[in-house]
C-alpha cells in the first residue's frame, strides 16, 4: 500500500536521489535522516553530477561519509571540497577513516594543497604486508608482557594505536592478534565463572588488579597438565656437567623441539596432535621447532611424502625453524657407531632374523646372548667396515648394541643399530650400503640438534631407557624424552599399511579421499586448518590416549565454521516455481548479508524473478497441522526475499506422476507472518543465476564399527559416499570463490617471503578454501575435481559457464539437527 501525501516524510523524497549514486535502500534511508548531512549530500550529487558517474556502493558510501563530515565543519571551501571528492573518485581515499582525516586536513590547510603532505596525512598509498602487521603485533605482545586471552580486547585496541598501523585494515589487525594469541597461548578456553564480590572487600590497587588478572586468566594447554609439568631447558640431567653447559650455550636456554615424521606415507589426524604439541610448545615458550625427516629407510621413502609433509605443516599454520634430515648426520652417526664398538658396546651379528627374534626372547620374555656378542672389538670393527663397503647382502649382517640382557625392558635387549640395505637413498644416492635404525638414530640426532624436549607418544615409553643409554654410552648431550597419549578418531584407521591397502584395492579414491582421516583428505573435504588445531587444543595433552568420537570432531569443525564462513542460498533437489502474478520480465536485485552475525563478511546481491527454484523436500501434497512448509493452498516465506508465496496449483510429469512445477502467487499485501521460511534461488540467465552444481558429494563413515577389526575390509560401509546431482546455489557463490582464492594467495605469498622452509606460493592455495554454509543444509567446500575456466585465474572469476566446466562440492560437515523442524 502506498503512502498518502500526508504520510510521506520530507527525507523520503531524497532516498531515490541517494540511491541513484549507488547507495542501497538502507544506506540511502540512513543518509536522509540528518537534515544537514542530507542537504550536503544532495548538493554534492547535483553540483558534481554524481548520479551519472556510475559509482559503486563503496564509493557512494564514501561520498555519503564526506557529506556527513562537511556538514559538521564550517571551514571547508569549495576548492577543498572538490579536491577531497576527486581523491575519493580517483580511488585514492579508500576508507571512511581516510575521508575523515582528509576533511580535518582541509580544515587546517589552505588550497592548493601539497599533494605529498596530504597523502601522507590521509594514508593515501599506505601499504603494509601481513607479515609486517604480525611483526608489530608480536613486538607489542612481548614488550607489554601480554599474558593470555583475557587481554585480547585491550591488545587489539593497543595495536590499533601503533602509529605505523594507523591505516592498516582493522580486520587484518584483529586476525593478526588472534593468530598471534593462538600461536603463543594456544586455543582460547572458557574463563572460569566469576565469583560474587564482597562489599566488605577493600578497593584493590592497580598492582593487585594486574596480578589478579594474570592469575584469573585461563591457562593454556601449554602451561598446565602434561606440558605444564615438563622440565625447564637444561633441567634434564647429564652424564657430564659440561654437556649441559654446551647445550645451553647453543640454545641460549630456549625451548627447542622437533617434529620427526617418517616420509613413507601421508600424515593423518593423529599427526596433527604431534605437530600441535611440538610446534605449539616451542612457539608458546618463544623457542624453535625443527621439521626433521626420519629418512633412514630408503626402501619405503618417496619424494611425494616429503613434499606433502612440509605442505601439510605449513597448511596447519606452522613454519619450521629449519628443515633437516636424519641423512644429514649419516657421517656423524657412522663415526658414533664405530666409537660404540670401540667401547665394547656394540658388535656385528650374522644371525638370521628368526634367530635374532628367538635370542631376544620376545615370545618367552627372557633373552639369551647372541653367539657373536663377545666377539673381539677389532673383529667387529673389521666386519662393520665390510658392511659399510658392501661386503654383505641385506640380512647377512647387522650391528647390534650391547645393552643389558638382565634388564626387564625389551628395549634393552641388544637392539639393532645398523642394517644392510641395497637401495639407493633419495639424498645420499649410492654412498651408503648400511643405514641406521630409528633406535640408533633418533636420540643421537636429537642430541646433535640440541633438542631440549623430545616429545613423542606413549608407545615409545619403553624406548626412553635405550634412548638415554645410547647417549650416555657415547657420552653426548642427552635430551629428555617425554611421552603423551596418541589421538585417534573412532571409526577410522590410522595405519599407513591399512590406508595403502584401501587405496590400492580401490575402496577409496586415493590418500586424499575425504572419507579418510589423513590430513590431505580432511583438507580436500574442506575442513579448515584452524578447526583442526582448535579441536586438538580442546582435548588437552596428557599421557592418556584420546580415542575421540566422530561426532565430537565434527562438532568442533561445525563450531569453527559457524562464525567464519558465508551463508548462501542453496537447493539440493530443485523444484521449479512459477510466480504467476509477476510479469515474464520481472527482475529485482535483493541485497543480503553473507552472514547475519558477521558483518565483516560483507553483503551480496541476488536476483528475484518470476521463475525460482525451491527444494523438493520443502513441498508436499498432503498438509497437516504440524507441517509448516509449502503445500497446495499454503503460504511460506522465502529467506531474504521481499514477500511470501502461496501455492495455487502444481504440474506433474506425465510419465512418473511426480510434481515437477509449482504455480504460486506472490503475496504483496498485508498478511500474517508465515510460520516457515524456505530457501530458494532464481532463474536469471544474464547474471548466471542459479549456479548449477554438477556433483555434491556427501561423505558418511567409511567403517560400520567404531573400532574396525583386523579384517577391516569386511567392515567397510558400502554407502559411505553419496552423490547428489543438480544442486543449485545463489550467484554470490562466484564472488565467494574469487575472494577466498585471492585471500589465500595473498596469505600464501606473504608467508613464502618469510618462510625458511618454502617459497612455494601455490601449495597453500587450493579450491577447498572456498567454503560456505548452504543455508539450513550443511557446510560445503569446492572440490579439486572442479573444472571451470574462471577458476584458473581468480582475478577473472565470473558467473559464466563454458563448455567443459564441471563444479563439484564436498560436504564438510552437516548442520546441527533441528529437532523443532517439522518433517
């Protein structure tokens, strides 16, 4: 119903004029509320013919901000006004803050302005890299002794006040502070409930308040429990005092850790905990963490595993201080093996593998000496040299440590230190015919790299004794090994052998199949790295193993995505709707937020036309009192559309009898608010609406059991992959993809400049970074199988599909079940 002449407010006359320069309805209405600002904006539009300039929404908003500032000032001349306006139209002034600064400059300076001075005062041409922002944040946190997440708000405010960051994006600053807090203090934890204040309490001093805040700040996983009880650097006892002094001189008393994966497979979710513990603990204490490849078995190592491990660590957000290899130390390790023989603490054994197992007594719990155990030192030295020079075939000779057969620990029953392998090494080529074992290599390389905390999982508890024995046997610095519980997700397998079998036997489509819990599979599925770290951090670190329900992991991912990704209208099973009381050529643009609670994600525009599509599940022929969605004669709302619709009739397929089209009426009058709102997308070819998705892949549990049996093949769920064809998404999808890929490239480029491990810009940029919530359906990400010419160049992403284009979405995780939703 239109307003009568008496009901029309004076400012309503200005709204069409303000919209003509690019302002939205809401912003035009807002701009018209202040008479003085509105009059100034009207004057600017008419004086400079802004309605014909084709301004976009952003520039129109800046012009409105300029009008507001001019209205408050009595010192702005016509020349000054035009100068500032031109700087907006020339895209020199890009934010409201800059416009405000420009008006203040104009108030205190006479024209003509010194352009260099103006630009400096107003932040024109300001540029700062993400790593520079992070550097300022880190320095602020350090110099102000920021103690935890309780200080997040004050830290953000303090960083914004740094002069060098005057013109930096507030969102970039906020993200940099939060990432620095995550790296320094671990994931944010809920603060303890506040106690009631006593009226009798004396007013605390500023010092008391500071101490109280520090004491009440929630502790992180790195300062309590298992990790909080670890020794201080240098606190691990040594066989000689000078070894401790040499270690502390090298590390300057800092925490040094290492993540030492075997490059014989892809990392899985369990490794994310090891990465979090080792990199996170070092970062929390301002220390350093190595990535050290344990490349001592050339028979199973492949370059793709090396590459993937580094890429995965960086994808999770960590940068190794140094990338090293156990093979870097092969010469030193060999010399220490020789020294071990000279000290009569190692010997060359020629027993068969079966005999060695029998002698070690693993089946009966009682070892017996090898027949070669007491061979002369000189003989073992000669034999070891012969092993090194290729004088023996694999399994014909081994170097074994002479430990303590009376000890109750099997890890002290003469472990193998070196074995013969007839395989070229990826780095040392054919130089070596013998290779050290993990039991020999690990502790000695930890020593050589001055590791202060050798953190590993509890299956290595028994190895701690042999670890320390070997370091003391050759009298080198002895790191302290500490063990924490492993992480496993129920209903999955973590064994590389089993995963390889699943891949080779085609039960899954590669190591990155999203039904697996390898980290490359979770990445492809669309799980954000921050969600994984948040999940791991929430579990805490203790000596107990963490066998976590799938639902708990998915809930952690869901919570992370809830406030960080856009929401798009989407229909999984499209059903055509024709709105009979709209003309054939009807088209209007609807502006909608990408997230109702996260303004920083921005807005998008979608078309509304005579033909739309709803989800087939939102319509049924039989109505009932507890059913609130669409049925014949029933009215429902359309999410973010201007009016509800009523179904007046429907059409069916002549062959199947299924409903294939609804005829509806748009209710433009005053009607009761509908009880239900449903999602929809419009058909509008010129704008590319709707975006048609060729495949939407929905992943269910790969195994039927929570704990797959040894015969895991018999437990595979035959319905673990569901594929839906023909889903539709609103055209805001394209802008989301473009922004996501560009942001990922910017971040990757910035990290590549400072990374000591990799300058590869593309490794952190994948199609999966385009994530969104299909409203009321689930969270989705773009799959790497998607092929679209516009995806190859993110700067040119446009809603135009070409021949050969193919779009695939992966469901990341479902939404919480809405128990109040009628079926």
